[in-house]
C-alpha cells in the first residue's frame, strides 16, 4: 500500500481518482440532496470524548463478542452490493481482510461473489448473509438455505428497502453493472436480472429492485424467516424505538441501527442520533449494532460509548478495496484498529467494556 495513505479519507480520495464514474457515483452517493449523507458524519462530531487519566493503560484489548462469536475488534464489514466494480477480487478480498483482522464480514444478496465462493475463499472468516426478500419466496428461502449450508453465522434482514431510494447520480449516469460482472447469487440469464447490466431508462439497480424485490414485506415475513432458518436474525435499518421493540417481539437476535448509508430516505436522523433511543428501548434484550458515516477509530469509540455492541463499515471498505484489493481493505481495517487503540489508551479505556456512556458528551453541554 502507498505509504501516503494514512487514514480512511486518504483511501477515499485515492479511490475517487481511480474508480470509473458509474461505480464511484454508485458507491459514493446518498439519496436525493444528500443531507443525511452529510449529517451522518456531522452528527458523530457533535459528540465529544471525556478522557480519564492515570488508569494504567499498559495492557489493552479491543476484543469483544457478537452473537456469541469472539472478534478481535468491535467493528465489522457492512454489506455493500457489487464490490467487483471496485476491484476484480471484490467481496472475496473484503471477506479475507475481515478474517485477517479477526472480525465479521457481511455479504450482500446482490453481491458479485456468491455465498459458496465466500465460504470457499474466506473459510476462517465469521460470515453473515444480508437478505433482501424476493417476490418469489422460493428464491428467498433457497438463498437462506444456501447461506446456512455455506456456514454463514447470521442472517441480516434489511428492513429499509421495500424499494430503492432516489439516487440522482445513478439516474443521471443510467447506472448499470459492467457487462463482465453478474449477480453471483443468481442465474443471471433471465430478462429481469439483465436489467442491471443494461438500464433501459434510469438507474439499472432501481429497475432491478422494482422488478424482483417484494415491497409487501411485513413483520409476518420476519416470523416466517425465524421458522425457515436456525441462523440468528439481525434486523438492519431500524431507526426508532418502536421498530426496535417490534423487532425483539419478532425474535430478532440483533438490531442494526442504520439509514442504509443515507441512500434510502433523505431527511432521516443520522444514525448516531437514533442509537440512544434504540439502545434504551431494547433494554439489553438483544445486541445493538450501528453503521453510517464511521471512518475513524474515534468515531467507533463514540458509538460503543452510546451502547453499540459493534460498528459496521460500508464505504470505507469500498475505498480500501479500490486502492488495493485485499491489502487495501486490510489496511483500512488496520488503520481503524490503530486509531481505536490510540483513543482508548489516551482516554483511559483498557478494554471495550470500559467505554461506557460517561466517556462521551454532547457538544451543546459546553455551550451552557
Ligand atoms: C450499501 N448498503 C447496503 N445495505 C444492504 O443491506 N444491502 C446492500 O446490498 C447494500 N448495498 C450498498 C451499496 C453501497 C455502495 C453502499 C454505500 C451501501 C448499506 C450498507 O450496508 C451500510 O448500511 C452503509 O454503507 C453504512 O454507511 P457508510 O459506512 O457507507 O457510511
């Protein structure tokens, strides 16, 4: 890796130079005028860290657990679609990098590597499978069973995408998956799947999703999933206490606070603002995770202090991948590890358990 790349924003800037417009805009953009995209990051900076000193920081650990699995760092990889647009090794490279650092990788339903390929090439990595529910429930059930057979440890049901948000850059670009790539979890010789490679009118991904995904998705489907799989179910995309409670009632083992990287509704709260209400509502009955705008170890620290068990990264991993495949992805994860370890040492937290809510405070407190 280039020695000039020392933080995630360096990787982002470098990726911006090398990625073709179609892919870069697809990866980068948020919904509509991208207010929430900006605010995800802005809101993290509204929390300040309250460091404690003279606490013997000579021995430290970043290890934690997720769904009973031990991980070496309290952050993992969020599902992002079509990673082979960033690098020929795509999802395989990201999954392998996760394994090397000792954390979880989440594979998207609409990935350019299949569940079986990931299992084969990243057999030591803790693997989660992100599910979109298709109108054809047999297709959906088949995917779930394949993920289970391939040794995936959790099913992450994305609840915030009955259809895809309006992403203006993709409409302008008539976003299409390059012809050499395919949705690896499916046979793509049928007419609907080919929508992605062509794009008749606007964004190819939006057309694909409209034709295949089921907008009638409801809480009954969560109950259905719990019946057809033994994998624990995580609900991804929750932003309110009300839905978190319904999620627990429906049998979720984890609630993943997310606004889909600000790609669905422009104008929802930044995720770090939604986190405290969800943590409070969940009352420790299941684990709570978060993603959205996290790009430094210090950002991760703040979410852990506010009650997240684990933080997930979307775009940072695409930038790492674009800059150097598995090595680039690993470097991004490793930089975050160094940064998180540093902020823990500097603020008096030797272990993840020490990162309690007293460690952070809202910026407004100091304006009193
Ligand atoms: C996503 N996200 C996403 N989520 C999901 O459940 N299934 C998917 O296929 C995708 N695909 C996808 C593609 C791209 C390019 C992006 C940027 C995001 C959302 C993703 O899992 C996560 O919620 C956000 O990316 C987190 O925000 P950051 O880390 O990108 O700021």
